[in-house]
């Protein structure tokens, strides 16, 4: 039994989506970031975390990749060219999308108001648009980022696309990128995860 620590309204939704893709048993403990319970598993107080019989893994991407490796699904084997290309997509998702969205959030409501910057928010929007252009070139006409195989970075990219739309309200470019996002986010496991999120 896996125990997901963190509200599905945070990056924990990524892990929830992965668990639904795998069809394994789990429970959710929606503790709050920065709480005493969160600090007990991560010195930064950030979530999500995954408790596996007393062993705890932190960071949503590390958790998702661990689950994929353990269950032998949604991933390429370690030490293969396929895995290197998959990991490259994961790095792209984190460096070019997640980091930008998090920076925008910090300059919108996370940081003290005196430290927030409208210029920083504009820069984030600019960088997001650049990243979307690169994303389109890298993706081409593929069904998923690894071709026909749905893998971990598709979850991260799908989550970031939803974050961009529902957070700052940034549009996804029409054409292959938007088609990809709609395809990824309409997967049954994603829809189940989003339904579960509404309960929190």
C-alpha cells in the first residue's frame, strides 16, 4: 500500500495520476506544505512525498520515476538510449516549464508582496512562449514525447500544461502541441486523478 502525502491540488496530482495509471492500491493523506507533518518527511516542508512502509521518497518526479521503475511501466529501462531520451524530456519539462510556472507563482502570491515583480511575471510569460515553440519542434507529430509509448515525462508535461492554463491563464499553442496536451489530459487515469482532486 502506498501512502501519498500531500493534497492533490499541489504537485501531488502528478503522483496521483501515476498511481492511477499503474492501477495500484494507495491512500492519500492531504497534509499541508510547511506543516509539522510535512517537515517531518522533508526538511524544506515541500510536498508531495510517498510513504512506502515507512520509507519515504520526496519530489514528485523522483516518486513518479521510482514507481515506473518498480512496476516496469511508463518508462524505458535504465542504461538504454531510450531512457536517456526519456530523461531528457523530463529535464525539459522541469527546466523549461515547471521552473517558469513556479517562478510566476512566487512572483504572484508565494513571495512577500514587497518581493514580487510584475517584470518577473512578464519574463516568465515570455520564457513560457519560447518553451512552447521548442516543445512543438521537439514533439513533431508524435503521439507522446517518446512516440507511441506514454511515459513519465508525459505526466509532468501534462500537469504543467494544466497548471499554465488554470494558473496564469497562458494558452497552449494550437496545432500539435495543443492536440498532444488534450490527448494526454484525456487519458482515463488523468481524468480519474482530476476527479479525485476535486474532493480536496
